[in-house]
């Protein structure tokens, strides 16, 4: 499974993150935490929920969660004081604030998840959609020009 997380592509099969020419390997639990946060982008994920989804029945402390989030921030070049990816919600948990998109192997983007209330909630049109829209508009204007020409002639 692959996720677009901001400028990074996260691949859970290889536990890697890639952006441009940079490829970084991360620990399995860090990848699982990243996927949980990406799936729920814009929502507060409580520490207990992260522990349940990432560690399962293994007893761990909040410190283990903090260490995984810290590793993710290092790899993503994120800053806890001025976050672009993972925001700490004091005494509650964490929130993914970057736009996240689940990628399918066959068709590229399958689903987009953006932080609620963010200006990025509305996805920018993809180049194919933009070209399609321009061609549709162009065809409709050419059709009306042709109709005018027939009426005059």
C-alpha cells in the first residue's frame, strides 16, 4: 500500500518514504503510525488509539508513541513547534495536518484525505481534468461558432 503524505510517498510494503531523489527507510511501527495518521488526516488520533492500532496487545507507554512520532518528524523534516505534517494536540494525541492521498498501484490516486478546515480541502484540478475541461469548453465554443456560421449562410 502507498500513501502520498504531503511531498512524500510512503510505501508500507518496504517501510520507505520517498520525495524527489530522497529515499528513507523507517521502522515498521513508525510506518504503521504514519498510515493510521494518514487515514485519519485532519482528525485527532488519541495516543491510546495509536497504541491499540500500532502495538496491538503489547503494553507500551505514551513515551513509545512519542518516540515513533519523533522519528516520523525527523524523516519528514517536520518541526513540532511549526508542524507541516504532524501536529501535537496536548494531552490528547496527534493530528496529520498534511494532505494525504491513498495511492493505488494501477490508477494512481484513489482517495484524498485533507485536514478539516484546511485551505487544501479542495483538491487542485489534476492536469488531465484541466485539459479535459479546456477541450470540452473549446469544443462547445467551436460548435456555437459553427451554428452561427450556418445561420448566416
